[in-house]
């Protein structure tokens, strides 16, 4: 009996030793075959990457485009989480299956001529199939704070048409894979799990890009406040929540601003600009059409007041040195590249005609503009030490099939494209890591050792997986 037990112990020891050696050998082969030793502690590996970023990245450039969901542009991108694995159906407000879309409208409220007399099935479709080209303007689509939450429908992503004033466009798309930005995505890193941080439109998401928070407006005028029991879109999804947060477009008390009855008081929460100033890190927000707007004659079509987030803040109010030093025209960005005087952090907000916003801009021109900026930078002395982040402020009312994560009452909203361009970005790579708009803040904070602005940017993934050294 003793010999049997002894033999069993020897057998178990032999098997255990075999598996330990096999696993060790496999790990050594996997790590050494590519000439790299695997870091056993992921925290140490992450820290080493951060150290390399701090050492090698001297300039961060954020290009912030407009109003496209990921599926709206890259739903056919090879290898990405695209429409091929999506549930694409849409339902009515009462949850009955939607069979046909109402025909899509142009900016004047008329049916787009290519669709007149057609039947439009309720499913995704390529605009090119109806003769609408990427160099043409289409209509705009409803994109508001409460509306998007209703469209998302607890993650089912099936009521984008039901809660839209232009339902025929919500599942329309262009295949941008081989357009200028799509080619950059093929060459560098495309993030296919990136969400805009706040539900709704451009105003709120621009504020979140720089502050990771929602503007406060206590005692807002009654006509601006949500009327929860009302069934009219612009009443139940008004400018200000019942507890005093500005969520849909309002204008700043500072210039430049559009005409309105009331203006949002100056905000006092910290911004990324404040954090950068505290560490004496140079930065500028460059906006197309800024000089004309500040001179009192903004372009009535292509300059958007609510795309200028810093003007809403006390520290950048009219007459302040911060406003003079840090808010400039997009032409100054081009001059800074050519004169080799680029700040360490740059935000670029293209003039409206170049920002890809459906309705008043066309996709092709905007993509060519972004590509021209990228080529200008990459062919300059900054090409070796920069990171360029191309992101979209929000979905523009267009459908996407991926349910956003649930974090808090503000968002995130739907999935939008994000492309990471750098000498140190992974090449021909699709990054499936969960990111959101404030991940851009987290990246800036990580590279420059800045304190987070809120719990959201503190907890966000900071784009680290897009890089390799």
C-alpha cells in the first residue's frame, strides 16, 4: 500500500513539474520570439510606457470634428466592430417594428431630391446608392441631450428614427474607409470603442472636452428649463435641466456669442487650460473664423459660437490675458508650424465649412482639410515628437449599433470615430479599448503630470493602448 501511495506521489510530482516547465517554456518562446521580454507586472509595463510618452511626446494636437457616429463613417472598416455583427432594426416609440423610414430631408425641410418618390426600407444604407456623394451637403439630424438617451433605449440602440425629426437619415452612411481620414486610420490606430462623453450635442461635448463636467445654471430663465410632462421636443428636451444644468445649446455672456434673450453665466469649474497654466505648459485653442468673430463680423453660416468652449469660463472672460494668449484663429496654428513656434498642446476647431457637420458642410472637404493639417504637422520638425488625435464631438443624431457604457447621468453617448496618429502609435491597428472624449484629457494629464478635472477623466482609459515603443 505504501509503495502505491509513493508511486502516486511521484506521478503527481512528475505531471506538475512537466506542466510548470511547459508553461515556462511557452512563455519564454512567446516573449523571446519577437525579441522582447514580456513584463510580468502589467502595472510596471504601463508605467514604462508612460515614462516613454513623457520623454518622447513634446506636442499633442487635438483635431475636433463634427457630428458623425462610428457606423456612419467606419461601419465597413475591415477588422473593426462594424455593421456586419449588428442588430440593425429600428422600432417605433411603441416598440413595434419599423418597416420604412420617412424620406430624408434637406436643410430647408424638403425631401432630398434623390429620394423623391422612393420607398426607403428601415435599415442602414449607403448614401452613394441614392446618388448622394461625399462632396454634397445633406440634411441635419436631431441630436439633443434627452433625445439621445431615448434613442439609445437602454442600450438597444433601436429608437434613433423614432425620436428624430429627420428619421430617414439616421441609418444613412458613407464608407469613409478610403477617404483621407480613413487612409490615416488604416496607416495608424483607429479606436473602434470610443464614445462621446455626454449625451446630446456639440455645446455640451465641447465643454466636456475641456472640463469633464456639465455647466451649471441655477435660477435659469423659465423658458429655458425642461418641461418634463410636455410632449414637444424643444420643451421636454430644453436648454437647462430642472435642477439647473445647461445641457443643450446656450450662449456665453462673453464674446463672441450669438443673439439670445439670456446668456449662460461664467463657469468657475477648472478646465484643462487651467491645469496646463498651473504647470506653465504652453497651449492654444485654435478656431477657424475666430479673428473675424472677435472683430464683430462672424460668418453667419460657418462660425459656431457654441463650438468655443473656453469663452464660457470666468478665467477666459472678455478682457482677460488668458483669452488673449490662449484663444486664437486656426490660421495661427498654420503660422506656428511654419515658424516652428507650436505650443505643447493644441486644440483645432475647424471653420464650419471644414468640420464635416452634416447640413452646412460636406464630408469630403472636411476630410481633406484634416488630412492637410496632419500632413503639415507630420512633414514638419514636429512629426517626430507629436501625437495627433482626430476625434468627433458627438454622433450628430446618426445611429450606431454599439451600446455605450453606463457611467453617470451625463453619459457617455454614442460611439464616434477616433484616430491616433504618431510616430509612436501602433501601425495598421484597431484599438478595441473602451475610451471616451475625456480619455483625451486623461492622455494630456498623463503626459504632463496634471491633476484630473473630475471623477470621469480620472477613471477614463488614457489612450495608452494605442502606443508602442
